C-alpha cells in the first residue's frame, strides 16, 4: 500500500483516498485517521512502521467506512 519507501502519514492517507475513493483526502478523514491510529500528519511511515505492520487494516477499514467511499 505504500507508494514509496518513505512517506508522510498525511500523504499516505491522501494516496489511499485517491486509490479507494477516486479523490483526495479531506481534513475530516485525515483528522479521523490521525486520531484513530494515534499518529500525527507529519509522521514518516516506512514498511517497518507500526502503521504498516499492524494498523493498516484499521486505516483501510476507516477509509472504507467514510462517507466519501459511499459516493464514489
């Protein structure tokens, strides 16, 4: 799910939103993802980061539950 080796969390959420929703992330989605995963938007994510190793299913489920996914 990572588009590159190192990416900031806000960019990862935007990438996943574009992949799943067909459009970029919103402030509400990014805020929900940060709060849900306890990560700041500027956190650098790598393949060994806890978000990729253990919490990616939580992030994907959050994005699939978002209203933006229902209107795709």
